[in-house]
C-alpha cells in the first residue's frame, strides 16, 4: 500500500509540475509574467503534495488505531483490559495475517485476524482514494490560479520557508525531548539514591552482589571514581593530541609546500575515519602490552588495562579534530596581517607566534573543545583498553572507567527500568550532558572574549 501511495504521489507531483509549467508558458508572453514558469509548475506540484502528505500523516495512525481497536474487541474482554496481553494479542493477530504465525491459531484468533485484515484493506483503500482525489483536486485548483500576474514565486518561497521552519522546530523539540526524557528518569533515580551520595560518593558498584557483606549488595552509586577516570583519560588524550594536532596544523598552514600539504592533510584526516573499535583493538593488543613491558622493565606495577593506554589511543583518535579545524582557522587569518608583520621586519616564526596564533585563538579553542567533547563521549576504546573497574585513582598506570562505559555496561541485556541500577545510567547521562553543556558555554564565553573580526 505504501509503495503504491508514494508512487502515485510522485506521479501526481510530476504531472502537476508539467501542467503548471506548460499552462504558465501558454498563458502569456513569459516576459510579462510575474514568476517564471518553473515557479508556476512548482506551485502546482506543491498543491498536489500537501494534501497527499496530510492524508498519509493523519490517516495512517488514525486508521491503524481504529483497525487494532476493532480487531482486539473481538477477543476476550480480559485481553482488552490488560495492556501486556493486548500487545501480545496484536502481535499474534499480525502474525496470522502475514502468515508467519507459528503453531495452530485458535478460532478466536482467526476471527480477530480476519476482522483486522478486512478493516485494514478498507482503511488502505480509503487512504489511497482520498489521497489521490484530494491531490487531483489540489492540481485543479492550482491550475485555475495560474495567470501572468499570479505571484507563484512568492508562494513557493513561502512554502520553502515553512518547511525550513518546521525542520528547525523538529530539531529543537528533539533536543528538548532528549533532555526531559533523561531528566525524568534521573529524578526517579534520585528518589531512590540521595543526590549527595551520588555526587560525592567515593565508591561505584551498581551491581547486585551475591553476599550481603559485599559493597555492591545494596548498590554504591558514588560517581567520584567515574569523574576522576573520565578526566584522567581525557587529560592524557588532550596532552597527546593537543601539541601534535596544533603543531601539525601550523606546519601545514604556514610552512608546508602545496604539494606536501595536498598529500599530508588527507592522510592525517584518515585517522578520523578509523572505527573506534579498531583503535580499541590496537590499544588492547599492541599498546597496552607494550606499556606494561616497559613499566615492568622500569620497576613499575602497570595494570593490563590502564588509563595511559586508553588515553594515548584516544589522543591518536582526536588528532584530526584539532589538526584539521586549527588548520582551517589559521588559513582563515587574513594575509594582510602576515604581510604587515613581514613589513615590520618580523620573521615567519615570529609572525606565527605573535600575529597568526593570537588572531586564530578563538577558532583553535573551538577545535580543542570539540576534541575534548569527543574524548569525553568515547566508549569502545575505554572499554577495551582501560577496563570497567571504578577505581578512585589518579595513577595513569591503573585501570579506571568512565561515564560512557558505565552507561553501556548498565544497559547491556534485558533491563527493568524500575531499579536504581538501571536508572543510574540516566543519572550518569544527565551529569555527562550537563558537563558537556558547561564546557561548551565556557568555550563560547572564551571565544566571545578573544574573538577578533577583520575586514
């Protein structure tokens, strides 16, 4: 049904565009028309598109609800009043209709499936018929409005503005929905776990223990170990990616020849396309054993999974973010500033240090903030290289964990969203969201303070 409907929709749109364009070309001399023929054709196509989309968007959910309600009402009333059994019955009815039901269906289920299929076919026919009739009616009405003085271009542009407005609203509402969905579940979590214990607790053990004398028997939800682990790994990553990314951007923008830049920059940006799971394999199988061997050779006790290994590989991952963005920002600095510096007798290195970098400071800060946000949200590298242990330590040679890793660990498998353990994932997500938001606000204020504008 959907394929036929959208095929007819495309056919009516094409037909309306051709008829509208031809009518505008024949109505008068095209030089005397307010709008070009393509706008008249687009106007007629929109007149066909809007009713077809409206019928589909409104008709499908309404008809689906009516069909399911009527089919369920043929079953036992106890099923109708039980949401769980109602959902299972609907799945069985759809399976019988599609021929995928396993086993022998009861006569009652067969009657419900027959009613479902009959009503569904009727609803689909009504949607198809009403959609095409309204689409043809829209084409007819639009064709009657076409004339030399008709402002088709204004109508088309207004329609495009409305579409863009709704796209922006959808993006905003999606963000608001995500925030409130996390916020509500976080509030439910704080009804079970005190806020102060969550924010300042020094133990993280959300798993239920077997013995009552273990820490995790009643759950320990202090996020201080997760905060230290997240900051430790992110700090190591930035410590590696920051200098390498910034210095490579300076070299590519100010010192490299065009031939070398054309080859080196794409190769450097390949790092951004490597899947994080591959980097995690590299960290777990190559870098972590190497760090452990070097540490043992120096007399240090290095864990098989360490923050240092995860931070180093994560630093490799975010190098392209800093390098590519900083390179673009440095290249955006007006050449007149460089020329003025050279005219005053400054060398190239002095010009880069005293003129170019201060002028590009705001953009470089943005690149670093983006890299930090990317590092904070990374999961796979930390899982494979740093481990799952919520250790409260600042030693980079020990195993640590992060917010994202614990969210992934908690929500793996079948979960009941009514326990403190599962709801803790939403609380962690809210804290991580708040941290990222605060980081972005700080970066915006810093950029606003030091941003320079040039003519």
